[in-house]
């Protein structure tokens, strides 16, 4: 006699302060490019609307920065790529910090330069 498997409970929603904390950490992790935002999106996307929006925005921005870095790397053969790589580095740090500050205040934020890959 076997017992039917019980359905697994879904992810529990976070309280607002936890959502703000994790959204802030995902944006700060953007300084290290896309891996923290990818992990944050995959783990936290179903835990609340605020953290989902911020992790998706961070992931979209970081993927855009990876593409820009690849373009800069290819164009470094002719010299302009070094300028592009420097600009990507500065833009990544500046916008990640701005987004982290907004998330810590509980404000919604969208990056001004990002291709929408996930929503």
C-alpha cells in the first residue's frame, strides 16, 4: 500500500524588508557582472513582486553589459574597444550602485540602458 505523494508547498512570499534586502544585494552583486543577478533571479523570482522586478532588471542590465563587453573586446583590435570596455566598467558600477540605493529605499527602479531579456 503506497501513500500518494503530497504536493510540495510553493515558495513562501517574503516580507517587504527581506525583499528590499535581497533586491539591494542583487544590484550590489552586479559589480561582479551577471552571475549574482542570474542566481538571484532564479532563486528569488517567485518570492515577491518587488524582488522579482529588481532581480529581472538587474539580470537584464548585466546581460546587456556582457554583450557590450564582448563588443568592446572584439573592437579592442582597432583601439576603440578599450574605450568601450572602460565605459562598460564605469556604467556598470555607477548604475548598480544607484539601483542598490533605490532598492534599499523600497523604490522601483529600471536601468536606463538595458535590453529586456527576462521580465
